[in-house]
């Protein structure tokens, strides 16, 4: 069911929204509706997502076990694997 409501928006934002809707060949209502759906769905996702904490060494000093600081290629590989994990996880 569709409901009618009144919203107050800054004039410059409303003008930009109207131009964008016109450029895409759609109504201002459909543009606002899509934007609200996006914001509402993002807030649900972020509320459920778990915060990732960096790994911390429990050693008394130095690098984590298994990390060889003289092997640059190993450090680069670990960094690449971390980046891949971040890309695969939704934010």
C-alpha cells in the first residue's frame, strides 16, 4: 500500500534529486524510494555485522609466531590475503 507524506528537504538537495531523476527518466518518488530502501537495508546489515579486530600477539615481544620479518615476500603475501578477506566480506 502506498502512503502519501510530506518531507522537508534542503532546496539544493531537492534540485539535485529532481535533475538526477529526470536524467534517469524516472520520477522523483521512485528515486527517493530507492534511496530509502538502500539506507534502510544498509543499517540492517551494519547492525548484524561483527567488528573485526586486528590479530594481537601474546608473545612478550617481537612479531607473531610464524612471521619472519626478513622474508618480505611472506609479509606481502599475508597482506594480500588480508586484503582478499576484506574484499570478500560485506561491510
